[in-house]
């Protein structure tokens, strides 16, 4: 008998939406205040408190947060920003939209984060900032980055799209540099469907970001049309349409309330995967470094065709056939034709990022994922790899999880006990 396939498709990164978010959204709709208003202000305060930051500005995406942070940092045409080739295109595009030039520094092959040594090699007289990405929720080496920034008088603009909960030696991601940019996209650890946030230490920077986020206007709608009467506004800059709505913030307020609870759920699944795949011929994520906190946003494995007998894309096809959604985070930036054409970058110029980008697969990991879901994922991964290594012989199915080694089945049993206790505690 072959590996049995589930009936419903397991969506990658499906958010855990509960009744509290739904009721908050309904309340906003009944109030008829849907745009930027009191719920956005509350979400900004709550997020600032959680992160221990000085000032927070809610926006409609992390892309907007990056773009405005670069502009407010005074960076533009003729300037360079050093960043990682192992990131989503939005990181690079924000630099381009600001008129600056992105410069890539390769990643460390273990952490998959930007390599500080390679950053120093790329610094020129035009370099104005470092834009690190805490990939998958793992913190970059902030000690090294702060040291480099101080010695070369550079800004640090952190891309924290994966790292709401991330910490490095007590420093919360996004709070130690000049700007921290966060994403609340639907798959993120805190979701508002679409949304973003900037944290900054300077009140004047936050004020200018707010102005630029709403057409360069001196007052937002809440302050123009509130019950205190209409207030005139002035357009003081040529701004953008980057503001967050109360409907989005209504979701984020309650997502943020459960951020630690959801972090613990994802950590349990991340740890379970580490045990379940420990004997497979794939490269697993490195364990979190000492004195750091991983956000456990992504769980990525590297599929080396030489070791596994199948390519990364064949593995993805196999997961899809078994109704499991997966992701690729990411193809390295130079793999995309626009950047090769525009900047002359070649994948081979950044060998670590190239190898990771051609082998990486992100498995399902979210607060909504049950331990039963995670067990099915683990079962399927092992089935695909085992089938290939046995010359594509049918993988004999025994009762669920029996195909796993004893130590891993013990991990599953403990995780199931945790899941039951967690559900009981929340009743």
C-alpha cells in the first residue's frame, strides 16, 4: 500500500484567525470608520510596547516601510545600500524606488544571513547604509553590523519581515538600528492580511514617515473629519499612499496579543521537524545561536539532488501531489532576469546564495498548523525521499507515524500531548 494522501490541501502559511479579530473587524465596520483611525493608533502603541521601541508607524506593507525608511534616512541617487541576495524582491525594489543603488553581499552558508565580512569588502565612498534581512526569523550578527556601521558612519535599516519576535543578545530585531521594517502579510507571524510597520528611535523620523505615507499631507483623515470638526491640511511633501486602515489594524491588535502563544506553537513544530528529519539526506536549519531568539517564521530544508536522488522542483511536485503547500524563500536575487539585465549581476557571483536558492524548500509552519498536520508533512517528506532512495519502490504504509524511528515517534507523542494541553488551556 502506498502513502495515503489527505483529502484537503494543506495551505502554506495559513494564518490563525480567531473570533476576537473577527469581532474587532465587525465593530470597525459597524462604526463606519474603516480607514486610518483609532485602531491604527492603538496597534502602533501596542506594537511599540511589545518591541520596546520609541516610535512606530503603521503602513500598508513592509515594502512601504523600507521605501520610506530609505527616503527619511536621506538616501537617494548616487548612494549605495548593501543588502543580501537571499531575500524577496521587495527589499531590492525599495532601494531602487528611492533612487539608490543596491549592492549585494553574499550570505553565510550556515545562517543564510548576510555575511559581515563580505559587507566590508563591498563598502565604497558611496555606501550610505546596510540593509540586513533576518531570514526565516534568524537574527543577523548585529554585533558585527553595528560595529561596521559605526566605523563607516552608515545607517542600519533592518528588514524584519520574518522577525517580529526575533532577538539578538537581548536586542529586539528592528530596535537597535536606525529603522526596523516589519511585515504583516497574510503568511507572517502577525498578520493583518496586508500591512507593515516602521520602528524608529527619532520622533522627527516617525513624523516624516507619517506625512510621506499619506500624500505628504499634514493631517490624516481621522484628524480632518473627527467629531471635533473639520481641520484644514497642507501638502508639505510629494508623498505616497502607504497608510494602514483600521480594518487591517483591527486584525493586528489581536494577532499581536497572541504573538507569544503562537511563537510557542511554531517552535514546537520547528523542533518536531528537526527531530523527524534528523536521519534524512537533507540539510536542516542550524539550531538558533546562543543568546538569540529565532522567530520560527520559516522552516527550510535544502534538497541536494546528488544526496537525495531528486531535484528540489521534483520534491516540490511530490509535495503538491500529496496536497501539501510549500514555498521557496528564495531564489537568489541575481537569478531574476530584471536584476541581471539592470545591474549585470550573475548568480555565480554570490555562490552561497545561489546554492541555497536552488535547493531551498519551506515546509508548512504556522500557528494554525496542528501536530497532526505536521506529522503528515513529516510522513510525506520521508516517504518521498525514501521512495526515491529505494529506486522508486512503493513505500509501505503502516499505521500513521509508525514509519518514523522510535525517537521521532516519541517526539510526536510529546508534541500531541502539548497540543491537547494547549487547546485545553485556551477553552
